[in-house]
C-alpha cells in the first residue's frame, strides 16, 4: 500500500510547480512554437551537409559518365588500332599480288592469273570495307604528307613536282595515312598553275 501512495504522489504535480491559480506553469503558445536556441545552428549544419552531399553526388555522376565515355572511346581506339595493325601487315601481300599481276610469265597458264586476280580483287574489297583506300598518284602534284619521293626525273613537258611514276602504292585507313606512296617526281618542268595562284 505504501508503494501505491508513492506512485500517486509522484504522478501529481508538485505544489511548487503550480501557479497562483493552481495550474501548472505552461509555456505560452508563442513560446512553444519558437525553436530552442540550439536548433538553428544544427539546422544550418544539416542544410550545409545536404548541399555538400548533393554536390558530391553530382560530381560522382559526372565522373561516372566521363569514365563510361572514356572507356567507350578507348575500346573503339583499341578496335581500330587492332584493325590498323592487321591491315598494315597485309599491305605487303597486296604488293605481292600487284607485282605478280604486272609481271606475267608467258609460260604460266592464263587460268592461274585469272584465279590470282579473283583473290586479289576479293582481298581489296574486304580491306576497302574496313576503310582502306589507295592514295592517288597518277598526274598528281607531289604532297609530302601523302607521298615519299625517292627519285626525280628531268622532264620539261611535265608540271614541276608532278608525280611521273609510282614505285609502291600508298594507303589511307579511314582518312588516316597508313603508308605514304613511294613515287618519282618531275623537276625542271612548267610551274604548276594551281600552286602559282
């Protein structure tokens, strides 16, 4: 029973806490709505943390997008480099076909050269689909970016620096120089009108 009395006395408000009219000291409604004095700095801190986390999220997303693009670009470059390396290694084979077809032996049956031409044409078509294109030299003016001059020929009937012969065919792979054309160039001829203008 003593315990019950203790409980009831603990539940009842103290006489000290009651005001003059006997009710508990309640805070005024305006005072209850005002935040405690320590809440404003904490709220500002939470807002700053939120802003920082959002900016970090945006940076991470941008980094992920850049990483994805860089990986895709590197993959494409690797694929193109692998194709470029393979095509470059096939160029001597193309040269061999061209030499064999230019220097025909009369003792070899014509059917052999027809088969050789078919294989050469198929190989050229496959490489053309991969982006390989021969560099034009016939009647062109020497371009040091596309041609490699190994011989000069005195020919006053030709334009100055006109290509008069091709020693080895040059190739581009998708507008990138794969191998320059090895050429003979005319000197001592007429000046090129296009270069003069």
